[in-house]
C-alpha cells in the first residue's frame, strides 16, 4: 500500500468522525479497514486548520487505545473540545484541512540545563514534551516551522505549560523527545 493511500485513510477517518460529531454523517468504516495498523496501540494528534490558521489540535502522548479509536477520539475533540476555540461549525468543513500525526514513543532526554538542552534539539525533527512541578506541555515537530529558533521554541513551550518563559534553562526540567509521521489531506 502506498503512503498516499495510508494518508488518505487516516485523514479520511478523522474527517468522517468530525462530520459525525457535527451531526452530518453516520460514521462508518475507515478506508483500508483491514490494515493491521488500525488495531495497534497508537498515540496521535489531529490538527485542524482553516486558511493556514490553527482551528483545533488535540492528541495523546502515550498510546492507550488502538489507532482507529485514537484518531476518531482526537478528531472529535479537536473539532469540538479544544479549549482555545469555539466548537467547529458545519459551514467550516468546506475549507477545513485535516492533519493526523502518529507519534513515536517519547524518549527521555538527559540534559544539564539550557545550553546543553539547546544543543541536543533537532529543529524540524523533534517533538518536545517538557514537565516541571506538575505542569507540562508539548509541541509537535511541525511547530518548528512557525518557531524555528530553539530558544524561542522552548520559551513558547514553557509558557504554554504555564511555566516561566526561561524555565527551559533549569536543570530540573524534565524533557522527552518524539518524532511524528504526519499525514495531510490532499
């Protein structure tokens, strides 16, 4: 099976579930429903954009359900439950772009503080999770396209987590890295 066919299957499944959540469809089966990847545990993010602007993004970091259920649940949540946005309206579907990112397992990154951390990041490749004092956040690798500088990337991620912007310099900051396989519509 081609990568393009698999991308169509993943993004199509996300869209079917968004439409069903909006009361516009009855769900159904994903394309390539017999592919064994659908039943494997997976962590995914579903990102929705309109005209290049973020419209919703929800996901899971660790796999706890199969790929089919994770994409379906995250698609519905991205459309209706992202706290940064009002729920998606049916008239927004025509110019909605859907992206499904399948995450690798996060790996802890040992570092000795800010300078060491900056030197270990791979812009455009690494998704980053950080945690400190009960707070945490993640940025998908795609965010590097919007914030290409590692220091600025980490500052924004710290702020997203509700931390001080320079908390990434702290040696007690816990960091994990992951990669994604990103699938786009079209």
